C-alpha cells in the first residue's frame, strides 16, 4: 500500500453504508477473538467491548 486515505475520506465512504450491513462483521471479529483464546470483557447491558487499533489487520 502506498497511499492510505485519512479518516475524512473513509468517513465519506462509510456515511452511505447502512449500519446493519456491518453487524455480521462484528460477529466474525468476536468469533475470531474467542477462537484465539482471548476473552473480551463485557460492558454495560451485556455488550461486548473489544479495542482494535487495526495495525495488524
């Protein structure tokens, strides 16, 4: 990769995406975390909290 867009162009691209279309990605990410042996912490109302910085993906 030579040219990585900043956060503003990425936001412009994602503004038109329906949030519900991304729900499956979160399920996949959580399954990957669990299969790696990590136990994500839970937060308010039983939601799962995962901090990802994206540098390894």
